[in-house]
C-alpha cells in the first residue's frame, strides 16, 4: 500500500508546486510589466526568482519528509 501512496504523492505534490509557481509567475509578471522604474523592475524580478526557488525547495523538502514518514 505504501508504494502506491508514494507514486500518487509525487504527481500530486508536483502539480501543487507547478500551480503555485505559475500563480507567482503571473503575479510578478504583471508587476514587472507595470513597473515604471529600474529599481522596481529589478526588485520584482529578484522576488520572482526567489519565490519560485523557494516554492521548488519547499516542495522537494515536503516530498522527502513525507517519503521518510511513509517508509
């Protein structure tokens, strides 16, 4: 039963990470497009990169912790 849960967990968590990253991209892309100064442009670009990296790292750590818990 546990291997089946692990197989189901990967696409589920991958989908959640994808949707969170896509929503962050859409939000910050709108901010980047509407920014009128270079500092705002650089800030929103850096935040977009940092938020998406954070989402991926949290997703991977969650997957590892749940796999350890299921083992």
